[in-house]
C-alpha cells in the first residue's frame, strides 16, 4: 500500500495531467502550466512559511510554470497560488 502522501501526489498528478518531476525527491509535479508541490498531513493544521513558498516559486520560475501548493489535511483539500494567477482564472471563467 502506498503512503498517504504518495497517493495524494498521484491523484494531483492525474487531476492536472501532470507527472512527477524527475529532478525532485518526490512531491513535485510538472503539469502543462503548473509546478505543483504536494503536501499531505493527518494533522488539523498546515503551516506555510515564506521560505517554503519562495522555494516553490523559484522552482516554478525555472520551469516556466505557475507555482501551486496542493495541500491535503485529512479530508480537506486546498490549493495555494498567487492572487494574480487566481484572478486570471476568474477572468477565464467569465
């Protein structure tokens, strides 16, 4: 049986037509427009620091992608992205 974080990573990769980044040590997904870092925890909280965001942001920039963090906390699933990217998604859906 796969660890929970690996299941989450596989699900996110399929959802966004992505694949695991071969240069990472796991939890990084390359999708057509996105660089996705997956985080999974059974705790009731997840702490996101600027240091973590900066790491993901610069990895995405190097790959010419938008940075996203996909978080799974128990049965809650979230995505974190820059506000300007999110605003662009809203405009696309008008």
